C-alpha cells in the first residue's frame, strides 16, 4: 500500500521552505546591499508587495516570484535537497562537460528536460487527484 503523507507534515514542510527562502533572500539582499525599496524598483512592483513577501503568511512567494527576485539581484536560483544532486544534473554543467549552461533559455530547458527524461526512466510515482502518494516499495 502506498505511503500517504499526512496533511500536517505537508503544511510544516511548506512553512519551513517558505521561511528558508525568505531568510535566503533577506541574507542575499543584505550581502549585496540591496534594500527592499531597490528590489521593488528592480522588479517593477510596489514596496508593500515586497514587504508582504517576507510576512509569515506570504502566499505570493511563488517559484516565478522567487526567480524574479533572484534575477533582480543578479543571482541564479537553484533548488536542492539532501539527495537531489544524486538524481538531477546541475544546470550549470553537464556530465562530462566543462561548458557552462546554454545562454538561450529554450536551449537550457531542452537540456534539462532531456537529462531529466533520461534519468527518470525508472521512476514511476503513483498519484491521484485526491492524495499525495509515494510508493516506497519501488
């Protein structure tokens, strides 16, 4: 039987990730001496919008928003976990290559999709519309 992750665990994971990202952005802004007002101008949004991103109940901290924040401060966002580096190629360098990632976005996306497809041939998660399920026996 698939392992069903309790809703409470998911909420804790969401809050932990949001807090981690908020601290990371705050620390990057501090290190680069960029104020929240400057960030708002660079992103083309209001200062209250940027302030809201750092509140406890922030729901605007989407992947798109995170990407825009990082771009506005000259950084490249990446996601990682304890084992992700073992299963997903780094976007900076391909296996057996010393070249940096492609300059064009579509080339980069195609490269990542190709590598991900190659690496995911053995991965078959079980999902339905009502619950998150992971087959731990696989």
